[in-house]
């Protein structure tokens, strides 16, 4: 049996409300809240980045996996906000956690699905017998251009999964991928903010890939939506995943536990992985979990998990997503947010 | 570039590695070649716990250029549960909640950037719990 | 060891000296001292400066100054110990004469802090770079931490800290060379902006350009030059822990305690024998803590003492910082230790004007570096 043996997440404590962003640009917060189902989002501190988020998420995953970090043979971090353009985020993480030096490290990039990329590869590597344990992380501190629609959702956070063969808490039954050249959202080298193609990001991009990957996954597994207890989808806002899920035949009830974007925002590579983490926090033995991510450019990764008995032993060993979402919040105004997100031009 | 100087301190800044004197038990953070208490030269490497308490602190309101975006921020001298001491910036805490005696946990954070093109420099900060 | 005397003094005004370079300042102060002593040559010189390199990009400072002073190819030595550079240069000069190696020696300190360097960052190089400054502490921050500990342990108050600044400004008002010659009140201090809690702007010594110089010679030679000579009866130095966090106490500075012990022993004196003292008040809390570590007051009582006027010129049992201290006179880092000796000299030769302490026979100068990892103490006696 191969699957997740430990999982963990980290969300920064800072938040900004949709109202405070809307006020700045003269937009109507109610239409954003109703239309996109977003209320507030996480904001990283000046001292936080994809690496520090990954380290904390991985520490939480290690608390649940209870393995010796030195036995981790591969570390993959997926993000679209790696702190270095050239130098993998994992090189710093391994020294922070005491992993390696005999470890394979790589950075993944595929817009919002870089985290599930890492999971996909980690799973395959353990399956092939190449490594005993592989650590896969999806984490981001993504930027939204000032005054742009994405400013309401681009947020920060991440989740880590240790894949192995012993003491599995969620077996990976099936995985798949669906990819095409669909330029719905991208960022050119050396540009600070990304660009997107407006409404093209909907039907031709997000929905086409999520629904297609989802349908193919159901076929591959010979399972039906009703067979699942939970469904998690990439959450660019609160609305899209609910629509996609329904198109595939899932109910709001099945999606509820993993539906965290309205309070978290879109943590990009951390989005569906953190939704999965929120589900694992509450899952029971025997539960089936359906998950499809989406990364602009574009593609989707799909996974089907079967929760084992061991889940009950580990849930309480590290902070849960709901706790991190609801407690210890520090709200910022737009000025504080702009300062933290380095949107203010400094004299350097 | 400061790479060699930075890399040397990684075990301390990333993993809180300290050295404990085999003769008198004093914990040196960072490690030293000779124990300042008993002059012994034999040590064992230990990892400090990530929990401690504030012994004294201040709130910096005028900082040097590197930290000028972060003011006001608190810096504290912290004693870890095993009796080692270190200095750390306080993170994620309202300044009113910082006081002598408060308990803290140490977390991995980015400490400073070497300008726009240099290294990202990481280390430990403390959150009041 | 021979007995050594101070026979001449000279200093520039302390302040923002935009039109003077570090060389101009050093030479001006040194020539004043040389003329004041009435010597026509020197045998060696000691240059106290914290960091001409970081402030103005110039190292090899001892050679630069020897050259520009035009006093021939004499040996010139740079002495550095952060803010104790001046006092330590003085001690090295003292040893040079006391050992019999040289006769007429110049000890001069200088700092040019206003040429555009990030003064906060440069001053922070006196602290531990990797474990203190790396984590965001500043130099005022280190003393602020000591102040918080002192307030927590001994109930010292912000008003007592402010009283130090008020007293020193009051004294500095009568010092023609002081950077600030303005009377201030407790409220002025408490209403000035916070720099590092609990220290306000006016709890902190300023950023200053300035130079100060003295001439030393064997005591038995002094009368050849002047009838206003002063004898050095103790000159000591001690080292402490560089990082504040590694110290056992945050309210006492070990290097000060040790240097003082040795100084009292060398001069065969007790704290109560000292008539007045120049103390390193880089921050108001520093004066309070040092006044305790020098034995003038019991530990924890320094704040109450200054509040009760025990260290004022007018009513004090031990006037402290009659020159105005670093706070009012200014703190051109490397020059400070020498300027302290100059104040002792002026007091002991009854040339201190409106700052004059009555019956000043024995004065102490305490100079320390960084957060107190180094300390030099010099005790001078009137002849």
C-alpha cells in the first residue's frame, strides 16, 4: 500500500477583508463576496515566504508521520512564488529540517497545480521503489496586481505530504493528469505581476481541465461521485469549485469540508492540497476522497484516496487547517497589506 | 558576497544546534571552541527546544536600513527550556503582548534580504504563545 | 613603572562639522593639545577611532594622522575598542610613558560620523554581528533591554532615566565645546520620540563629529612644560561578554566592575574617595548602571540617586558627567574617552569655569565599548 503517511499545513496569521481591498479601488465588496464567494484572505508577513511556509507545513507533516527526516529520499516543492528563480526552495528546507544530504530535491512550477505536481511525482517515485519516503509540498505567497480582480483572492499558505509505504493514513488508489496549451494565466520572466485572460480563465481553462480530468479519473477508477465522502477541487475563488464539482456530479455537502477558499483565499499551489489537508483533519477510516487540482497554462492532476484506520492516530498530532483559519487572526488595512506584499516602491 | 559567512551559521540558525560543555554542562549558542565557564574544550552537539520565555526585550522604532520596513518590532532575549539563551525578533505578536516572563515558541522565518539580488537569509524568530 | 602626567589638552567643538574632514578634526585637536602643553615634538602617538573605515572609507588611520600632523616619522598606533577607543588609546599612551619607552606621547581620539554612512548600522558593528545584529537589534536596543531589566528588577522609572539627560544638559550648557548647550526638562525627554522602548531620543547620545587630544609625559618632566600638570594614579582595562544575551546579568556590566576593582586597587582608593567622575552615558540607563558598578551606589539605586540630586554639580556627593556627558557634549565615538580625560584635567586644574566642582582632587573617567564588552578606567589626581 502506498500513500500519505503524514500531512501538515501552515497558514499565516495575517488577514485582509474583501471590504478593505474594495474600498481602496472604489469597487463594490458585496458583488465580490456574492459573485466570487470570497470574504477574506491570508497575507504572509514580511518575514514569510514559500520556503518558511513549506518548512512549517513539513514540520507539521513530520509530527504526524513520526519518521526520521533523514530517511526522506526526495523533497519536491511546487510553487509559483519560489523565493529564488534559480536555487530550489527545497535546498533550504532540507537544512532546516535535517534532511539529506543524500536526497533528491527539485522545484516544481505549473501555476496553481505545482503542489499536486510534486505529489504526483512523489507518489510515482515511492511506487517505483526509488525512495522510501518522498516529501511533496504545495506552497505559495502569490501576488495579485493592485486593483485587479485577482487581488481579492491571491493569498499565502501551503501543505505538505509525506508519501511512503508504512503506516499509510490515506492510500493513493489512482492518479491522473490532463494537460493542454491553454494560456489563461501566465507570468513572463522578470515581470512582478501575472497576467490573465479575463473570462477565458473560466470555461476554456478551469472548467475544461478540471471536469475533463475528473471524468477521466472516474472512468479510470470505475467509480461514481456517490462513492465518495469528500471532494476537493482547486479553489481560485469560492464559486468555481462548487460549479465544477456539480458538473461532475458531486454535492455541496461532499465538497464542504475542503471548501476553504472563502476564508483563505487562493493559496495557488497550496489551494487543493490545503483543501485535502482540511479533509484529512476530519476524515474517518474507510472514507474515499476525490481531488482534482488546476494549474493555469493549463492542466489538472487528479487523485483518489482511501482513508485508513491510522488516520485517527495522527489527526491531533499537529495543528488543523480549520484552527489555523479561525484562530489568532491579525487583520491588516490596505496600507499594511501593501507594505507586507511589497507593492510599495522603495528607494533601493 | 556573504555566502561563506552565511552557510557557517546554518546549523544554528535553521536547526538551533548548540554545544553543551561535557565538563560543566553550560550550553553555548552558538558553539564555541572553549567553554567560557570552565575552560574545557570538549562539547557535545545538542538541539535546543523551540520553547522558551522572555528575559528582557525592547521595541525597536529606529532600525538600520535592512530592517527599516519592519519597524516597530520587538527583539527579546529568550531563555529556552534547557537554559540556553539567545536573541530573537518577535513575530506575529501585538507589541502590547510582549512582556518579561511571557512564553514563546521559536519558528523558522526569513530574517533579512541581502538587497534585491543577494541572498535570502533565514533564521529563528519568536512568537508569544 | 614611572609616574605619568597629563600636561596639555585640546579638542574641537563637538557637533556636525560639515566643513571639516576627519583629518582636519584630528589635526586641529592635536595641535591645540601640543600648543597647550608647550611641547615642540612628540615621541609617539595613539589614535583612538572606532571605524574610520566604515564611516569615511579610510583605514590605516594611524599612519594617515601621523602624516597629516606633521610631527615627523613617529610611531603611530590605531587603538580600537568601539566606544572605548579613546580611553584605551589613553591607556596605551600611559603605558608607553610609564614603561620608559617614550617620553612625550600624544593620545588623541577622533570620529567623523556625519559623512553619509548608515550610523545605526556602523554603531551596531560593536555588537555581535551573527546573533545580535542579524536578528534586528540596534545599539540603542541593547541598552533599552538593559533598561527594561533594570526597571523590572529595581523599579527604576522613565523619569529617573530622563533625570540623567536633564542633569547632563544642565552641565553641558556651561561647556563651550558641547554639541548641545540647551537646558531641557523631564517632560522634554519623555515627549521625545521613542527610539527603542523605553529609551526616547533624548535618552540617547547623539551622532557627532569631533576630536580630542591630550599630551602625556613622565611626571618628573612635567614641570619643564607646565605648572598645570595632573597625575595619572590608575589606568586599567577589562573585557566582558560581547553578546548581551550570553551575560548572566543584564543590569550590571562585568567589564566595568572588573576594571573598577583593579583601578581602586591600583590607586589604593575606595569609591567614596572619588570626587567626581566622567561616566560613559551613551544612554541615560548606562550612566545609572555604571554608577552602581563603579560602587558609587548600591545595585538598583542608581536611578533614585540621580533623581535625588546625588550626582549633580551643585548638590551631589559624587558629581557625574560635569562636562555634559556624551548626552549633551556629544559622542564622536573614538574621541569620547579622551574628552573625558580632558574634563578631569580641567576640573583638577580648576579651569572648569561654571562647571567647576569644589575641592576636586581625584577624578575618574570610565569609558566602555559596545554594550559593555570592554571598559577602561583612568583615575587622575590633582597635584
